[in-house]
């Protein structure tokens, strides 16, 4: 199976583009029937923000399939080299002070990551593997995540207009090319969602809106490339 890490196969060019732009892997949102994906960079930004109140300072953070070999196929075609839908595993290193047991800090961090993954994004996470990478002398100060880098695109066409009008859509994006890609009987939409909306819920609403708006009622896939916190 070709993945985003593979330099070979028909999807090698798309994988190289994603790596160059720093999107990371394209992770499944929800399950096989949900037809939605999110860039790893967007997901980790949300998770790092959620970890800020746990008493830990996150180091490395990676999201990977828990069991890619047995992941089901999606019901609609996904973006090139996207990971198949299936449970995910979060792997992270963290630093913390010894003023409270490290196991308690790890438990708080794990709970924060799981809650954000499910409630803010819609990722299905089965495992959170944490390791202590350092000890701090003082309690960590809150760190504000930098604003998401959004390559916005103006809506152009029926599908784009339908997608852009869904609540929770900040903008269409063009990180991997055109914001809307058409193929026979299928449409793929790339967009940024608002931080106050669960990414999977927005993606599902976009899929429904585009299916209804486009002649022939095509299948629809959605790729979330950024999650944007709005004042």
C-alpha cells in the first residue's frame, strides 16, 4: 500500500508535495463512511494547544495508524496518498517538573490529547503513547500556537460556493492545487475550518452541501488543511 511516507508509486509526486509544504500525513477523520481527512500539521497544532494546560511541555508529536495493515477502505476516493480510515495512535514526548508525580502529568496530558482529538477534530484515537524526555525546573508557561498558514482560495463554481457557505468553513484552500478537484462522479474539496467547530462535523456538512448542489449528486471527499482559531 502506498502511503504518504512512500516515495514510490503513482502517488509519489503528491506525497513529495505534501512533505515540502509541511502538511505531514493526511489523517482520516471519523470512519470509513465519513470521506474526510485532515493534514497532520493541522491536527498537531490543535493537540499542542490542548496540551498547554496539562502541566507538560510537548516535544515530538506524531499521529500514525494504530493498525494500517487491517484498516478498511474508504467509501469514497480520498486525496492522493491519504491514510486509510481506521483507528490512530498518538506518540509524543514531553517534559515536566517533578513537583507532582510524572504519572499524574502523563495522565492529564493523555486525557487532554484524547479529548481534543475526539471533540475538536473527530479523530478516532485508540492509543496514546507518551514518554518523558526531560525534567523542568519550573512550571511551564502557556505557549500560544502560531496562526495557521492558510493558502486561501476564492470560491469558483457551484461546488466551491456550496462548500464555502457551510458554517465552520473559514475558507477554501489551495495547498495541494485547486480548492475543488472534479473527476468522473466525484468531487474533492480542500478547506480550512474554524477552531470553534469540530472539524469532522464541518467536513460532513460540506459533503452534504456539495452533493446536493452539484448536478448528478457526486460522491464527495473533504480535506481539512488548517484549523483556524478566530476571535
